[in-house]
C-alpha cells in the first residue's frame, strides 16, 4: 500500500527534515508518495519499487513532479547514451551549455538556448544530473494539458541523502522555470 501524506515547508531544509523522518521511521519506503507544499508550490514525490517475482520482472522508479504556469519554453535533458551517439551520425543535435563535463554527459534539447543555459548555470544543479543515469528531466504535458516539470529516474532511490541532492537540484530548476 502506498504511504501518502502532505508535508509543508518554506525551505528545502524544512521539507527534508520531514521526508528524512519518514525514511527513518517507516518500515517500508519502497512505495512512498508524498505531496509537498514547498513555499506555496505543490510538488509530488513518488518512489515505487516492485521486485517482481517468479517469471515477472520488477521495476523501480522515482519521480518528482510539479505543475508549472503555461509557457512556450520547453526543454528536456537525459544522460548521453549509445543510441544518441548513433543519432548524432544522422544529424541529431543537442544544446551545448558551456560546461565541458556536463555537456559530455548530458543531452539537452530546448526551444530557447539562453533560458536553458540559465537553468544549468548553478554548479550544484549540473553536478546532480551530469553523472546520474537512467533519468529524464523536462517540461511535459500532464493531466488536463497542464504543463509540469517532471523528473523521472529509473531507479527507486531510498537513500535520503542522495534523494535530497536530486530534490534540491530539481527545486532550483523549478524555481528558475517558474520565475522565467
């Protein structure tokens, strides 16, 4: 059964104190769902781990999602992989942010190079995503065509300190997207 609750905090530290408490006290965080009111912004954090059984394969996912105001700005990032390298042979291009380690490891697609470069100007944000594997971060269309900033990771992250780094980076990107 999914554990769901609402937590509220005006800072990342206030939010994280409550999430960390959950991680320390709950018997099972493999199906964890929390709605976060972070300084007036509603964010959903979901962790779902199903190990499968018998002939069934399991799955793991961690996602962080928040609705954003309507905007024409779009971007998506994901780790560089072999399939993309093949695509480059056929002319697929990505945006270069200007930070060699980040640019080497991450594919960035956008309709506004200047805005996306501002999103990743913060070294903590870049470092959180440049070595992460199996993820996507971007502006997507959610329920009822509402835009959202969505981070999906193909791994159930139950290490609170690792999740804090990713949540902090996500929130910084969210703030930058919302403020324009």
